[in-house]
């Protein structure tokens, strides 16, 4: 297993719009992030993944890029960006950008030219058809084809109608994208998180889909297209291989048996991917607002199977939330009676499993879902589209509101909770989206003042991971496969062995064969560790044992 800095790193995802507002316009910005670099350094993370800060009309809050080489006004200037990058590097951290090249904004110069006429040189930068060719649906609901009155033809958009898909079959598109990538890498950026990179090769016969469930459409119709690996190998050869960078692909629709095609060390494509099998477990055929029951044994199995499928010849990432999913302590933990304990337990999981961990902003505080009382409080285009579709279909929007409160992306986009001041210290103005009312109890200032806080638990876990290479490169084996409460596993190499026990439940949980002879308990959610010798875990108790071999 080759040692690499990006395997040893801990990533921290920043959604700039909701991180810190420095100029009182209610929207987070680059100067705000600069103000918080010492906070991030204290946490102990080393790679910052910056969600898009490029010029955008914000139809999908930056994932609809109008100019790849311009900083969106609300985030600041290119000088601010350069100051941020310098500040990150001065602190020994790295910064990776969000590369969104499956689509652009419809206001991007390429699309504005492309739609002008059928003979415009940019016409084939996108997919145009005289008639709507198939029944494909957008990730955000509705048709994936939009009729454009300029030429009367239809263009493809797998996301909103303001996010037309780029035609990667066109070599000019690829050349322009590689040039843009080099622009950012030559500025000193340390890599990319690649938005929906598994979708960039389209099945250009554009046949109807016969799949019902959206997850099947994602995997078999949109993702893993015939030329996706050719494009990624070319990107690697022409750009990525020329820099010492980290690349992580957002691999929607990629199943574990295809993962190594993207991240195999011999493939020269990407270093790792974010996969979504655990993230889509509770989404029914209609997607996230059509929820189904999930089960804990399957949740554990997904991690164990992905480790087996990838870790010998490639590399995994480990994450439980990001800007597109509910807060992990609300989704996988217990965000009321056992909020702190379950937040620490989930942190223990992502920081002791095999793969590069990714922490989403606010998870280190144990921030929770928000459940706004009305649709008007929500901002996400996915929610607006869903409400329109429900009303059109004559379904009860109140039922949808319940699903939105539990599963929507805005749960992760409430402003960072810095302190007990107005708007949790996120802004002196009016926040673009309401602050979670629980900020008086959950905020960075209180966490930093409390040695037993979730924040310092993350800090100690990150130090433990850095101090013990076995937690990075060691082998992995799950040891309680069929237990309905316990996720237990071991990590080992020739020098050390670690045993981790996580009680993912509100009840106590007995554990057989507690590690003895030579093992000692190195960490636990402190409140519960008075009885380390007892072979019983209290609700949401996490314990880590280790021994030198
Ligand atoms: O997300 C792609 C994606 O498929 C999942 O995030 C999810 O399915 C989507 O949010 C719809 O539910 C990436 C970005 O992370 C997301 O923020 C963008 O909206 C999307 O691509 C389009 O760029
Ligand atoms: Ca601002």
C-alpha cells in the first residue's frame, strides 16, 4: 500500500455561503473563512474542500457556474481568494476546489453562444436535439430536456434547466476544461473535488430509460457512461498527473464493483471517490422525498463491502454528511437525548475507519437538522421543484414538508453557529437562510470553552489518527456483523491493533469478548467511561482500545 499525503489527510468541507459572513450582507464569504483559519487549524484538519465560489447566478447556489475564472461577487474578489489560499498554506493546510464540469450555468458564455444558432461554433459544447429524444428526468424533478425558443431545439440538463450538460464528446470542451483546471492548479490549489464526475460520459444514443427507481436510472443511465474512463484517463494524463494534488470524485451512481475502475492505483484516473450507497439507503424509488425504512445491519455491511472492494488496490473516503444531505447526528445519531454522545460516536467512526475522512462544517459542533416550520424558510431549488411537482400532482404539500424537514439539503446549509450573539455570530446582517434556533446551546464558542465538547473530541480523534498510522493504513475487519446495535471492528498492522466499539442505539448493549490481555482503552465518549471493564456499552457509547503487537 503506497503511502500518500492525501491518504493521511483529514478533509473539512466548507460551504462558503453558510460559513462566515464578514461584510454584513448575510452571505458567507472568503474573508469570513480567512477569519476562521485558526479555528480550523485548532480542530486539526489539513485539507479544506471549498464548495464553489465561482461567478454564478446561484440557481443551485454555485453549482451553476457562469465564469470559471471569476470569484462570485458575494464571496469577494480574486485577491481575497489568493489571501485565503496563502493563509491556508501558511498554516500547513491545503485547499481543494469544487470542480463542476458536468454542466455550466445557462448564463455561461459557452451556452449563450451555443444557443445562438445551430451553426454556432459552440453549438456542440452542449447536447441539442430537434425533438425531445427520451423520457429522462432531472435529479431535481421534471424533464431533463428543455426547449429553447431561439432555435426551437431541446437541450439536456440532468439538474436544473439553468444547468445545461456539457458535451464531453467534443474535444474542444475537454481542452477548455483542462485549461481552466491548470489555471487553478497553477495558482497553487491542491486538487479538486469533482462534482458528479461519474456523469460526464453520456449514452449518446439517448434511449428512453426503462428503470423505475431513480437510483437505477442514476447508475445505469446517467453514470458510468461508455467513455467516462477515457475522459478521466485523458484528464489525468493531460493535467492531474503533472501536479502533486488530491482528487476526489463525487461518484453518484457508481456501484462498488465499478469503484476500482475510477480509483485503482493502476488506473491513473482519480485518487478516491465519495460513493453514496449509504447516503441513498433511505431514498425510495422517487428519491429523497420518497423515504423508505433503512436497517443498521445493511448500513454496516455497506462500509465493510466497500472496504473489501476498494482498499487493496485503491483508496476510499469516509463521510456521513455533506452540503447535500441531512446533518449526520440527526440522520444516523440521536440529536435530542444523546446528541453529544452520538455526535462523538459518529466522529469516532469516520476517524477510525479505513479511508480519507471528510468532516462537514458544523459536524465538529454536533450541529443538527433544522425543521423550519414553513416552505418559505427553505432556499434549495430541489425543495421548490419538489413542492411544485407535489401541488401539480394534487398531493398534500404538508406531507412533503415533513420529508423536507427530515431529508432536505437545507438541513446542512443553515449558518455555522459561532457563538451566542445574534444570528449565532454568522452575520451582522440578515442571514440568507435562518440560523438554527438551537445556536444558544450549540455554538463554537461554547464548544471551545468545554474540554469535554464534541469539538475537542474531534480534535483528540484527529490527533489519535495522526499518531497511529494503523488507523490510516492498517487492515480493517468488522467483528459484529449481525448485531442490531453494535458496530465493532478492528484495525491492525505488524505493530499495533485497535478495536472500536460503537453502540448505535438508545439502549444499553452487551459486548462479548471485550479486548483484554494487553489492550487498554485509549478513548471513549467520556461521560460513559466510568465502567471500562464492564462488558456493556451505554446508549451511544463509543470505545477505542489499542495494544502494541
Ligand atoms: O450533487 C449531485 C447529487 O447527485 C447529490 O448531491 C444529490 O443527488 C443531489 O443533491 C439531488 O438530490 C452535486 C452537488 O453536490 C450538488 O450540490 C449539486 O446540486 C449537484 O451536484 C449539481 O451540481
Ligand atoms: Ca458576506
